[in-house]
């Protein structure tokens, strides 16, 4: 971690400007500040209405200063005891730039797919607008283009109602839209998926906050039609037990 | 109930200390802060040449052992008493494992003695001694503190009193009180918490139930209107202090409320209290229930006496007040953090061991429309918004005094924001900044006693430079809470390519505009700032506190050649880059 920090620091250092008068060898009175954070927004066990147990993670890590940051995002799930490998929904390495007080623009590359040795991963380029919308809606909007040229848009929004000084009710909404059909990845164009959730979170400390919650997940549009044709269930509900953790 | 509990707890702690060894008690607090109640003249450093040793040592802070930075074994450091006209000889030895420094806050001295690493000198390396030498040409109440990293948060600070040439302090006795905020957390951790988790230390946020209650009491429409603007701006009206009583133990002369720092008086005596806010981040509201206070000096400089019941002291400011307790009973000196998340009390008493009732913390205040620069004038021409002004916002009321008082120079200065605001570094710009010198500040508007305001301050004497300003410099205070970015004109120190240039000998007007939702104590090293508050002689200050969306103007005689620090004195704002070098040449 230290070596990585050092590397990033060097990469991020702009031409050092002499803002004051100082003699050679004197320290700068104020230095640039870089830090890092690892945040598991969701680290949870899900019990679906199909009576499956699913381990889910949704995390972000970053290193950088006020304007420039390297960001790593990862999200995925593993259905317990089904013998199937973990499903990596996204793993992205991005460069982020703070463009306005509440919004950063991020661009980078990602990969996703089944985490088994023989599966081929879907690699893609991604740009995101991540930030805080008026009325404190926390958003992450991503546009992905894979090697086949398939375009997908994913939007996540969270809101927090402050119940007490250490507990929150958090609605969450996530939708996926395919801008193109994809034969290789069996995606139908149009709005394809909607997932809504509600979590009650209690902070043991600012850094560690367990929660319980419920969610509803549904396929939409052409995607739902296709699933129906295959005889699959287009909706899923479940309860979750997890924690929001950062360090 | 909690009050009962606290009282019980206090008693317990107190008796626990009584049982502790005399040695342990002696190690608790500096000797000058010990409650002998005499003037401190016989307990303080008054030698012609003074040696100060900076070290880290375990010390009881409140009821727990911490590891503050001590000066001659004490935290806060010893009271240094100098005499106007003497040559100060202060030898500072660094026994830390990192560089250190001492800045003599408010003292006019040569640039190489000002003690700011990287601006006035290179700092004091571990094991080395730096010899500060300067002529003392002023008197009054000042203080000293480290200007290296976050050392100030670890208690690297102390009081500095300069006796007037004639020795007349205008009172029968005096006590020096330095207020500070202590945390058992590592200051670097505190800073990182602020950087990565907005609102980390704020445990006074608005809850959904309070909103429900507002809807029930005043209807949905009015509640929505109150909340709407805050929601659009993504800011909280309860965002008052960045670091709060949730981590801080507030100290008076190094002692917490339970230890009850006490000072003696004889009934009928005039007692001069020299009060210094040596906090890293905390503004205090100070009062002594049952006693009128007469302010006689601000930032060490004499002002015409103003009688008040309470005053707000910004970080790094000092006020001298005279009290004259007539009765043979104890009085509580109550210093309440301005976000009401905690307090520290001490006692003014005719005999040791007495204590008086300790007031309860007042309700958490909320910022009103004025904080957004939407006070009185901003509303003109917009009927709908004009209605919003009548909301119950606590610091947004327009008072009549404002309509009748004489016009200040700053009121005719048109404020220009840089194009497109100040970039991502500024989450807001004050839409219509106003002069707020006549306002006591958030949480004090509706109290039923007299509170000191800046417009009350009148210099006790004329200052030598009576020229009109030839030039004007405008600086905006900017910030973005989300990433804890603090800056001037949208740029932190590391982003600017040169110092702010003053021409040696010029008289200039510094106009500052607070484009943030927080109060900021802005400190200029090396030169006085005369506050244009409509009074003459103007009061002069080393540290001026700006309320949200306030504009102020100050006159400066650029008579001190060299490089000087200019910064927000909230320690973590300075660390974030709300800092400039002023070069006088």
C-alpha cells in the first residue's frame, strides 16, 4: 500500500508552485494532502424468495487529493452452495476529477463476468458521473462500452433519512439500460433491470454500521419479455443483513 | 436527569482526584493556572531570558492520561510575562522527534522572529534550540503556539502577557484564562476523518422526526420552503463546528469542567480577566452568570469600555474584561462551545473549594437565510423570497439597528466573484454579502442579555497612521464541505503561484467576503488590521472572525517588510490550504 501511495503521489504531483517566499531548504508551510479510503457501502447476506442465500458486495476504494483521485469500484455476488463461481458484476479502475463542487467525472476500464478459470471476462471502457445531486441524492451514473461495441448505462441513487444521530433509513434505486442489443452477452435493448431497496442502518461508529433491509428486483421491457419466453421468473424479492464499513 | 448524573459524576471525579497523590495533581496543570488566586506574578516566567523546552509527555487531561506536547512540562505552556519596552529573549529547545516552532500571536516583531516554518524561518529541528530575540513595543494579552503541522491541537500553546510600561492594569488583580480543545484522537486522524467523511463529528444533525414536527406545527408548505434552499445547496443549517464535543474535551487553563479551574477574588475588588481562545477549532461563548463584564481590550489592544453580559470569542482572539464581584460567593465562568456540543467551566471564588451553579447548555442553533447571503437586501425584488425572510431562522432576522446605523465603507463596495464562482473549491458564493458586524452571531441573536458585537468596539486611542487607503485588495473565503476543501478565492495555498503583494509603506484596504457557511477567524501576521466598523478610533485586531456570507473591510499599514503568514486560524482549515503568504516589499 505504501509503495502504491508513493507511486500515485509522484504521478499526481503538479509542478510545485512557490506560493510564498522561502529560502532553499525551508519546508512548505502547507503541503498537498493525499489520502485514501476503502468503503464497503454494502457488504451483505441476502435471502431471496427463491430461498437462496447470496453474499453481495459493493465497494469503492480511492487514493488521491481534492481534485484528482484513482478510484477502484467493485460489485458482485456469490450464490451460496450452488456450486457456481462468484459473479463479478463490475471491477473498474478509474481516474476521477472533481469538476464541480459536488460532482466528479471518472473514466477508466472495467471487467466483469463469472470468476471461474475458463470463463472469458467482458472487458469494457467506462465513464461515470458520481456525486451529490440537489436534496442530497447520492448518485453514480456509468456508461459502459464493451469490446463488441455494446453500450450499457447503469444508474445508482441512494438517499438517507436521518432517524437519529446514528441511525438512518436508506432507500436505494438502481436501474440498467442497454442502448444496444448484444448477442454475445444476451442483452436486449431498452430498460432492462430495476432494483430498489430499503435499509435501516445503525452506526456503532462512523466507520462501522450494520444494517437490515429488503429489496425488489425486476426485469423490464425486452429483457423481461425474453425471460418470460424462457419461462424464467422476472422478479425477485429478498431480505438483507449486512454492514456499511469503511477504513 | 442527565444533569443529575453529570453532577454526580463530577463529584466522583473530584473526590478521585483528591485522593490522588499530590505529585499527580501537581503534574495535572501548569503552576500559573493553579488556584492560588493571587496574581500570577510570582508563578510565571518573568526572567530576562526565558528557556522553553518542547516535549511530548504523558499528562492527565480531564480524567484520562493523554500525550500532549508540553512546554516546560506543562500543557498549556507557562504564562510568559514580558514588559513593554524590554527585549524579549526566548530560547526554545525542541525535544520532539519532529520539527517544531513557536509563533508569538499578535506580537509585532521582525519577520525572522515570527516563527512560521517555511515563511519566517526553517523551523526548529529536533534537539536544536532557537533563540527568539525581539523588542517588545506593545502591551496586552496575547498567546503563543506552534505553527508546525497540527501540533497546536496537541496543546502546544500558552498565554503571553505584556505588562504596560506604567504597570497599571486598571484592576486590583488579574487572572489569565486560556481556553483550548483537547482530543485523545491523533490530530492527523481527525483531519483525515474530516476529509473522507463529511459531518464525521456532527452529532446534532436534523432528523426526519424534527422535520415531521415542523410540518405538524407550521404546515408542509412553510417547512418545505425552509428546507428547500438547504436541500438545493446540499448544506446543513446545523453545520456549525467541524470538530465538536463528540471528540473534544474543552479545557480552561488545561483543566476540564470537573477539575474546575478556580481563581480567587476579594469582594469589591476589580478583577481583570485576560481571556484567550487557544483552541484549534472551537469558538466559545463566555459569560459569568451574575456578573457584568466590561470589555477593555480586544486582541490585546485597548478599547473604550463596553459593558456586556456575554461575548463570543473566535479561535485565536483575546478579550480582556473587568469584573467587580461584590458578594462573598462563587461565580461560574462558563465557556460554551458555539455549536452547544460542550462547555468548560471554571470558578471565580472568594475561597478555594466553593462552586456556583453551572448553566445548562443552550439549544443547538440553526443557521438562517443570512448565512447564505440572502439577508435583507438580497431579497429585494423577489416577493416570494421576501416571504422567506420572515421564517424563524435564528440568525436571519433583520433588526432595526441595522437600518439606522451609519453606513460602513464596505457597504458601498461592490463584490465581484470570479467568473463561474470559484470553481469546484467553493460549494457556494454569497449571493449578496452584507456587513454583519452588528450581529452577535449564530445562537446569540435571541438571548435576553447584552452580547458583545464587533460594532461595539471603539479603539481607546488613535493609531498613528491616519491616511486613507490608496489601494484595495479583495479576498474571498471559499470552501467545499464535501471534500473538506478550504481556500481563498477558490485556490488553496499549494495552487497559488505567488504571495499576496503589499507595497512597503502603503496604506491599504483589505476587503474579505465569506463565501462559505462557516465562521472563519482570519489572522494576519506582523501587522495590525483596523476594523472599519463605523467607530473611530477603529478597533485593531490580529484576528478577525467572519460570519457566513459576511463582508468586512480592514485598513492595514504595510509597515513590516518581509513575508508574513495570512490564514484561517481554524487549524484544520489552515491545514487544508486556507493560507497565503503576504509579502511586504
